[in-house]
């Protein structure tokens, strides 16, 4: 990205690109990261986004889940891409150069150099 500058991130406050982080004291942002508008990041247990990561609009990244009590850091490795409207749950690492398809629900780590779309089987039965 040309002339990329690290944004200022404050707790529960929209950045100039309209994404928000809760607990920014546990948030690490690499260089040349593109995060889409209306993405929510809960970094209470740590979120690390490495260099050249792209995250689509309307995504959610949770290091804590109040629904099932799971918690743990989320790590997005270099050059990975997260499709729009995806949700990344606690204690998940997305490997380098991996692409996560739009509308995915990721609850387990994904290795490097993969292309995945993650919709749990139980969700399909509900449709």
C-alpha cells in the first residue's frame, strides 16, 4: 500500500476507516494492513495482525466468547486474507498466505497457504 500509515486505535472508538477495537492494549497491528469498515475486534486476550493482512468489511474477531466461555489469542499471519462478513473465534491462528472465504465462521486454526470457507455443518441444517 502506498503511503500506508498505522492508524490510531482507541478503546471502543471507530478508526478513521470505521473499524473498532476493544482492549487495544492487547492489540498488535503490523504494517500495510487493510481492515474493512464495520469490522469489530475484541482483543481482550490478544489479537495479533501481521504485515500485509487484508480483512473484509463487517468481520468480527473475538479473543473472548461470552457465549461459550472460550478465550485465547487470535493471530492472523502475514499476507492472509479474511473475506467479508467472516467471524474468527478465540484461540485461532490463520496461517501465512491463507484465504478465508466470505461469510466464514472460523473456530479452529488454519495452516499456511490454504483456501478455506468455514460454515459449520450444523448451520446448514438450520437453513
